[in-house]
C-alpha cells in the first residue's frame, strides 16, 4: 500500500529555495521563524480556557478596539521570535500605532514583516477559528535600520505571505511566489507537515461570504449583486450558498479550497472600507492570485494599491476569479 510522503515545512521551504540560485537562506529561515511562532501561539490558543488568557486586557489598540489577552500574547510571541534574528530591518503590527524598530543591540536584515497577530479575536471566547496573517517584503530604504517607507509598499512588492488557522487543527498556508501550499501541525511530533500541495482555487464557486447585517448600509449596486447571486441559474451554479463565520482567515480559507467569494464592501459606516491593507488584505490578495483567484476593491486590483498610512483600510472583494469579475461588473455600475 503506497504511503503518503512526509514533508515538513522546513524541508519544503528549503526545496523551494533551490528555485532561487542567488538565495542566501535568510528568507527561508524567516519563514521557519514564523512557523515556530505559530506553534507557540497554537499551544496557548488550545489551552486558553484553562489559563488566565481569555477576556480583555483593559486597554485599547490603535484602532480604538479593546485588546484581548490572547491578542497581546500573540503579538508578543511574534515580536520576540523575530526581533533578534538579524533577518528583519523593521516590523509593523495591526495592534501597534507605529512601526516596530529592531532593538539597537541586534543586527538588522533585509526583510520587512507586517502582521495581524490574531485575526478574528472577537471570536476567541466562543471557540471559533481564529488566525495569524503575515506579509513579507524586501527592504528598500538606504540606511541600516528599516523605515516607514519599507512598510508602505504596494502589495505586488510582496515576496512572501501567509496565514495560520487555529481551529480543529492548526494549519499554516503560505506562498513565496511559487504557488500556495498548506501544512498541518502534527502535535505528536511538533512539526508542520505538508497536507495541501499547490492549492488552486476553483475558477467559480457557489459560496458567498458577507455580513448581511450591513445590508441597509450598502449602496444599491452591492444590494443588487447579492440579490442576483441568490437567483437560480444552472449555468453559473446559482443560487449561491451563504457561509459567513466572521473570522476573515476562516472564511477566506474555506473559499480558497472550495471556491466562492468573500465581500467586505465600503458602506455608509465605513466609506473607505473596514479591512487593513497591510496586515489583512495584501497578504490574502497575494495568496489568492498565486492560487489562480482575484482580489479587488470593486474598482481596483488590491495589489496595485499604494499605501500611504500604516493602518489604511480598504473594501475587499476576494475569491474565485469568475466570481470576483462578476461582482465587479455590479459594483462598477455595468449591470
């Protein structure tokens, strides 16, 4: 009986590195540092109800949101796993107002890490899947230390991106520009093992994910699109099924595997959109394009946005290529 090959994330990263003859191994090591941090966060998420780590810290983050203890823990783990390695020149985090410099006593490297330490944290106490999202860019500034300009690069400049889901199992999905690959954490050996090789999102899916509680705040074009995908049509697989978890990583991951579309449009309450360009939208857009899908504001390719602020927000339409293109025709007033 044939046995499925066992490939650790470390081995997979090293094998991909061979496609870049000029590689020094620094980028590969950075990806493995992220995997290590994910293991530590996963351990704490799984025992959260047993320790004093559920609930709020009593402080607010830069977004004006109450900080949860597990948010703070995840942020601290990622920072402490990265600050001393000599691989990064600067970091930026959704939870912090300014860039995060590398301490003076440590060497700086050639890469930039942007991250959302715990996406969907409002679901923590309900035991719903949550996740970490990350984006990696090259340093572009001239000095030794990283700057704000290193962080404010358009998404098409990313060289790596990924997310970790802490759910029924812990799954790390990443791309380094050579396809999208998923690794499941085997707790018995403490390793991420290749479980989803070369993920390709279906060209069209029959799932839509959107918070329909915001319907009254949408513009007419968005309302017409949602009504359209509820109408039966065998040629396009309509009506689509509504699946909305309210945890971006979890909603995105399901649609990445099964096909479909996730929408968080601009509305009356959030005219500039709700999701953060650098920490949530760019990395997922890079991943979905690598898997054959698309990501748009409804009017512009996500990866072409030029960020001007660390906490800039945008609308997001992301998923299967045909679904996203179809949604754009409505949002652009063409249908």
